[in-house]
C-alpha cells in the first residue's frame, strides 16, 4: 500500500532567526499603528468622550441620592398605607358576616385612609403599589366584580413561587365565573406552568383538566390529568386522579 510522503526543501542556516525577527517586527509595527490610530481617535473625539463620561458620573451620583431620598421613603410610605386596607382584607378572610362590606372597605378605604385602589394608583412603581393590585384583584373577585378583578390582577407581577401563579389562577377563576371557559383554560395552564412546584402546579392543572372536560376537549383533559399523575404523584390532586383519567379516556373514545 503506497504511503504519501511529504517532502520539503532544505532550510538554510539562520533562515529561522530571520523569519522570527521579521514576524516580531511586523507584530510591533501593527501594534504601533493600532495605538497611533487609537490616539488619533481619542484626540479627535476627546470632547465627546469627556461629555459621555461626565454624564455617566452624573447619572451614578444622581441615582444614589434618588434611591436614598426619594425611592426608599416612597416605598416605606406605600407600605404604611397598604397596612390599613390589608387589615380589612384579612378580617374578611376570617369573618362569616358582612364579608362584602369588609372587602369594599379594603378596596376603597375609610376614615381618611387609602384603600387598595388608591394605593395601587398613587404608589404605582413601588412594591406596595404592585401588591395593592393583587389585593384589589382578589377583593373584586370575592365580591363578584369580575371585570375589575381581571384588570387589577393583570397589572400585578411577581416572581414569588406562589403569588404569581395564584394571581394567574384567580384570573382564570374570574373568566370561568363569567362563562369564558376558553380564557379560563388558558390562564389555568399559564398559572400551572408559571412556577413548577408541588402546590400550585397540580392545583391549576386539575382546574385546567376539568375545564377542558367541560369544553369537551377530552384528549387535552386526558393529557393534563396524566401529567398530574406523572409529575406530581404526591400532590392532593393526584390522590383520586385515576378516576378523572378514566372519565377522560372514556369520553375521548366516544
């Protein structure tokens, strides 16, 4: 079997050193040229560069006092204002009488104190203002004012493991109560997928599965119920999930 052999010319003595010297010289020449061009650019644009650097310094120096003297006090003030309607909201959750009145007080305030609606409006952009959107949405849902509930809950955003999914699930509940099951199904699935955990995910998947059954989307319901059984076997919703799987399987074969 023939083998290709590489051949080459004989290198003369001293040739490597000459080539290395030449290469090194080229590198330094390139660096000199680059440095020269950079110096020319800086010299030509030094006014603009100094203006930009000055603006950056001003922004940094301005941001720190703004955080200390404007943002932080406003956050504290908003949190204090939120405490009043929260007390009515919590009372409504444990009371068996005049519940709607308590939620209404929580929403609108009383005795010169702000309710969730005003806190959300006047302290928009603060953490307390954001939370006020959540509480307002849940309060409206409790008194069956579904449109307002959806509006406020959609304004709320959170990375919290449970609050975020709960808000989405509450929107789904509102859509279900106004007979918009397609929208309810979408939001139940969004709530289930927002944060993967063993509490909110199987809970809202279960609601999604039952909504899909009501919509006669039996194959979709079957997939959802199977997901609960596979992914969340220790959840409360998984305890009797085989019954729902059987119902969806039977319905999908009709």
